[in-house]
C-alpha cells in the first residue's frame, strides 16, 4: 500500500517531535501499549502528544491566513 505524501502532516509530525513537553505536562507511562500524557493543572489526560496538538493548531491557523 502506498500512502499519499502529505506536506502538512509531515510538518506537524516533524515539528512536534523536536519540541519538548509544554510546561505542566508530564509523560505518565503507558496504558494499553500507548504512552499517556497528563496535565494536573488542567485536569487533562490524553494519549496524544501535547506537542502534536500545538503544531496541528499552528498549522490550521496558518492555513486560515
């Protein structure tokens, strides 16, 4: 199977991998084989890297301009 090359997804993935965890976030270990991230101040727990969400939002804002 050949996947289409998507510049947007590649940028999001590469940029987020270079970023440290944002302030307040910590890696809390794995659940069902996936790494979990938690922010106690915001009372949020997710399996999506916070950096990925930040980069995805930046990309969407740039696309609206």
